[in-house]
C-alpha cells in the first residue's frame, strides 16, 4: 500500500521508475520458484508421506483402482504439493494408460453442481456443461458416460482439496457419497478419491456411509515442520530462485525461525523470503539481509490486519471505529468499554438500518478484537467506579484509518471525522481525570 498523501504535488514519473528498475541489481533468477503453485523436483522432509501415498496409488501403474484416501494436516505442511508431486511421478513411470488426475479446490469450485460440471468440463474440453441449470441426475448420467467413453480402461484420480469446505455446504455429504460410488455405475473407467483437508475435525461431520468409503486407508497426517526442516526447504527453493551469493548469512535461518513460530508453515516461510527479496529489489540493494526479512514480516502482519478488519462484520468494524475516534480526538483519554458503547451508539445512529447493540454485545466484540491482537483490554480496579475495562489500540492509527476508509458504509457516513460527543462532556472529563490518577 502506498502513502497517498506523500507526494501529492510531485507527479510520479513512470518512465523513470521503469528505467531505474531495469538498471537495478538482479535479485531474482527464477521468481516463480517461490510461488505456492511451484512444485520442486524434491520435497525435503516429506519422505514418509510420499512413501505412504506412493504405495497406495502404485496399483494405478498396472491399471488397477487405488483405494480412496484422506490427507490432513495444518496449513502449509505440503499436502497439496505432495499430492501434485506424486501425480507427476506416477505419470512419468506409467507404461500403459496414464492415469487422469482431476484436481478440484473445493474453496473455488464450491457447490456439488459445480464439482460435477468441473470434472465433466476438464475431461471434455469441447462440449462444456453450463455453470448452472441442469438437473443433477442428468449431469451425473452425462458424466458417467463421458468417463467410460473418454477415459476408457484407465484410472481417474479425483483430488478434492480443502474437502472440509465442501462438507460445510448444503448437499456436501451427498455429492461425496455419489463420488465414492461412481465405480458401481461405470463399465470400464475406475475412479479413486483423494481428499485433502487442514481441519482435523472434519471427519466427525462426514456421513457414516462416506466415512466408510473414504476411510478405507488410514489417513495420512502431515505434521508441521520445525525450524531446521523449514530451513532445508528454503535452501532448496532459494537455490532455484536466486543467483548465488544474493542471500546474506542468517536470512534463511531467520525466515525459518519466524515461520516455525507460526505452526511450521512452509508457505509462510517462502512468502517471507520472497517478500524480503522484493524489498531488496525495490531498494536497489545488491543482496538480501536480515533487515529485509524483518521488514517483510512487518508488511505481512500489516496485510493480515487489513484483511482481518475488512472481513469483520460491520458492527465489529464500528466498534474499532469507536476506539479509533476516541483516540483520534483525545490522545490522553483513558478508553473504557462504557465509552466504546456510547460512541458505538452515536455511530450506529448515523447508518440507516444499523441497530444499537447492548453493552453485552459490545463487550463480546471488544473481547474478539483483543483475541485478534488488534487491541488490548485490561480490567482494572478504579476506586469507587469499581472494576473497569481499559482499552488500548495495539495497531498503528494511520493503518486503522486507511482500512476503515475502505469500508463503504463508514466512508459514506463520514464517520472518521466525527468527534465523539462524550469527549465534550464535563462528567466524562472528570471521571477520566480520576482514572489517570489511579493508573
Ligand atoms: N517439503 C517441502 N519441500 C518443498 N516445498 C514445500 C514442502 N512442503 C511445502 N512446500 C511448499 O510450501 C508451500 C505450501 O505447501 P502446500 O500448498 O502443499 O501446503 P498445504 O499443506 O496444502 O496447505 P493448505 O492446507 O493451506 O492448503 C508450497 O509452495 C509448497 O511447494
Ligand atoms: Mg493445500
């Protein structure tokens, strides 16, 4: 994000910018090697998982159907990469009919209808099924016919990535049941399902008929990486992505250490290294240093804050707006949950269709914001005022202002320029003076 006020009177010279960019030092040799979709030739520290899945799927080399399979583990533990890697390896070793792999990300292709249409359209590139409209039994029959005609005596792996999202949807269990029973209705082709999930508890929500079919094999569990394992993964990818000598000592270790703290997520580790490289490139530095990694970490945290606030419900956004306004118009004011309640009510009156909340609900929103690390809320004894919750904003005011300004209802009602009425009352001022002495 750029600071829009910074150079309002100096116009940006795009020609000079591009020329300077091209003249800058070369930091990346192959940038895409750090992208999440890149599949390396080796996956360090996933031997056990690769061996297990390879053993289960090997029968496809001889044209036999493999048992259905489930993989699960935390985010960034290499589940998707491992399954894609195995699909490539299996194809390399296949002498007869190469198996088909149809990859479905249930977060993107998210309804039962679309899943069937996606499978059909991937196999049949010519005649596509429309994104909505056909009855399910018709599309199902068409799919069965197509599998037998096009795939014939081969095996078709159906990979359902982020399968937990499908289970939460209406008809999710039903479509899974249908997919697990495809083989009973096929004459030649055979299908195997591979489900991938990062929610360990999702199996509890599966219909028992689906569990028995998907759970033929013990699920493959992907454990989080430790800092040393992440360092090995980073070294391998850095070797492909950067020219020799670009990365200073300590950079890989720092990225690995930071990502290991966040549940051993390889995606996070790679994202840090890529961002650090981009920062070095933008600054025209010749190498990547630990300070670039630290800057990258701050940027990523900021992005998370922005995403988090934008995805909150409006009432919660108004709660943080109330805290922002109290701080904006009086830097010394000690903010209590009662103050937030008052300002929140004042703000809700300005947005049509928004109802005022009870003190209880506001207190819930305050707790959620504190849990997310955006604010801190500490309960303190305030003499005859009793126990009071004191709130502090833990993120940068300018960042909060920038994000809140992106929320149409807040921007349209010009809420960020409203001085809270309570800051202008003597009663509140007196109470605050007492609080200041007590703290
Ligand atoms: N052992 C490994 N060796 C090399 N790269 C890896 C390894 N494990 C993960 N990665 C890389 O880390 C990134 C994240 O991995 P992947 O997408 O497979 O995670 P995931 O377990 O599917 O996570 P999610 O549950 O969030 O989808 C990818 O860029 C992947 O290539
Ligand atoms: Mg994945």
